[in-house]
C-alpha cells in the first residue's frame, strides 16, 4: 500500500491536476497550506512521502513567509529520513537563478551572459558592462515580475531611479543578455525523475517569460489563462535530443525530481537555457494535444518511491 502523500503548497489553484492524478491511482494524500508556520525541532514529522509545491513566485501572492518556512521545513523532513519530491537541494536551486546558471554551466549547457547585483547601488555600473539590449529579472523569479527589456542605458537609469522599479525579494537583480528568439517562441522541456515527458513552445510575441499554468490571473501577460494560441506541443523536440540527457544530469546532481526547463533558440542558431522550474505546471491544452498527462508522471513517481521494484515504464 502506498503511504500517505503530503503536499506542501501555497497556491490552491494549482492543485486540482495533481489531486486527480493521485486519486486516479488511489494514492492517499493530505494537503498542507503553508504561508508561514511553526517548526518544533524536537518533534518528528508524520510518516509518508512529501511533495514540495512551494513556488518561488509565492511572494507575488503574499506568501514569501511560506518560502522561508519551507526552506527549513524541508531540511527538517530530510533529517528525519522523509522522502521529499523536490527537496531542499532542489528548492535552493529553484529559488536562485544565479545558482541555476552556475549548475547549467557546470554541465556544459549554454546560458545567456548574466550579471547579478545585490542591492541597487551597483546596477547602473553593471549595466555599462552589458551589451545592449539586455533584460532585467529577479533572482527569485515570479510570473515575469521585474522582467524588462532595455535597449538604451538612459531608459535603464530612469527605471532604476523611478517608482516602477520592483526589487527582488532577496534584493538581487539580474542583468541578462537578451537572446532574441529566432522563431518568436521559447521551448519548455518537462521532465520527471530524469525522464522526458513532453516539450512545448510558448509564443514570445507578447512577452519573453511565460508560465504554462491555466490557473493564473487573466490580466497577467506572463501567465495567460487558457490561451492555447501561446502554447503548442514542440513536435520538433524529442526525448533523444542531447539537451534532455544534459538536463537529466543537472536534475540528478541537485536532487530535482520534477522540472520544467526553458531554453530559447537565438538568431545565431544557438540554444540558451535560462530557467529551471521545480514547481512545474502542465498546460491543459498542450496535454490534450499531446495525449500526455504530466501529473500522472508525478503520481507514478510516488508509486516507484513507495515500491522501488516498479520499473520506469509504470507511468
């Protein structure tokens, strides 16, 4: 019998597909909403398998306290031998695009040139070390918040000094080489337990960073609600692409069980990987088109953790 699955989350709108996948396999689960919390270090956590669904974008919903709490909670769970899907090492990587870039580079994966600036004082000087155009983004990403494209330094200086500047939750702003997409889209590769699930193209016509989740604010340009025109199955990207094996190496090295990893094909013909999403969501339109249910892969992973004799084909 599969032990109880404990789902750690802060956004209930993302839960339904995962709950369905677990229910379809008769896997018992409990939900734990965390926007903060109390941690008794002398206590022992409940038995079971834990799924970390705390997102770096939590601060955009007023739940940054949950992020900080879960960072310690995951270490506590692992100290007591609990198996956590996307545990502490994976979560630390997801919370820092700086760490993601370094991890990707370590495995020979091309990334855009990036300068990380702590605080605001050094931003203007750092910008003068970048080639134009460049984009800004937060180290702890969230729904494209703080992502802006700059083609001249005067506009950037005015942004830094003006009221529209949005600071990263940890105070670290990234200046990143802008890779103009060769075909007006980016590609997101979904993997579970190192195995390829599917890849999809996201249109960049109305913005560079896109979230595939259906359950987002309708006025959020970076996370459109049910707009199937923006998301399509990437039929030109398959499981035998060399990036899949490289991404799987990164996942294994950092304890990442579930990831949606994004890259862009530049006009120079090179592919640049720029984001690792651990709290991945699967777009329902793309799933209908591909015939693949992403959350079923996660449910199958739970079964394999509980029953190691099951093969990878048990999806």
